[in-house]
C-alpha cells in the first residue's frame, strides 16, 4: 500500500473550483477480487504509453473500454477528448469483477484503462487538460496494487492511495508519480461524464 506519515493536504489552486483537488469517494471495492482480475490479465501484452516525454521507465496500459471503432493498440489506450461513443473491450469481457465495479459507477463511462508503472519508473510532473469535474469530465482512480515507496504528488502534496479505494483527482493540476519500490503500481483508471449521481457522490465526499 502507499503509506506515509505525511498528512494528505487538500489544495484548491483556483477559488472557482467547486471541489478540492482530491477527494476519496464513499465507495470501496474488494482489493482481493480486483487483484484476481488483474492477475488473470497480467500476461496480456501491455501497450507502452505513447506520450514518451511524460515519463521514464515502463508506463503501460491495458484498455477495458475504448473509443468505438478503435482497433490499433495505441488508439485503444488513447483517451480521445473528442470521442462520444465508447465500447467495452474483449479484456473487460474476461474480467467479471471489473465489470461489477464499473457497473457500480452510475455515470456515463468513457475510456477505462488499467495503467501500470513498474519499479524504478516515474511519471513526470504534467497536467491533463480539462480533467476536472467543473468542466464536465472527471477521472476516477481505483488502486489495485501498489507499494509503500510509491510517491504520487498532486499540486506538490503527496496523496496516499490504498487498494480498493476510489478517488476523484483533479488532474488538470500538476501531478507526478515515482515508483521507488520493488512492486508494480497498477490502477483502474476511469474517465467519466459528471452527472447528478457523481455530483452527489462528490458532495458526500466533502
């Protein structure tokens, strides 16, 4: 697990934001079942993340939902901001608990990916434009495996993400990850449309 004596610090970089830059949502999923579905796919070829300037080492992806019509591996892992139609992949069809998890998210789902950062790899400080609830699209992170030496920073403050928890992260703000441990860090990463259900969930998290 990602653990630290440092406190989680909520930072709002602009007063116009309705929510903090991070919120642990009042949802939890079974870490054992998450890991079992991951293990069933672990030997599937992962696709290297294509934005090479944003990382060093091995940052790779498996698509569970992708843009409709995407067949090339790169296009299947690309979160196209202009896309409106998304479909489940064959990998999701093999993953019963991942299906259950996604079914519990009662908002329109866009791209859904497993994202792996191997030991010794880093994701450099960067921003993902418009990934904030106020603009109508949110990204949720559900950690599956991690280790105590993973250092995820959002607006310079460390965020501790335990397996099975669900987090809204405002990734239009600067963020980075360093995996200094000896085990992979794998998250289920869900892009979704903000609707009334998700707005209520964010409000409950406050």
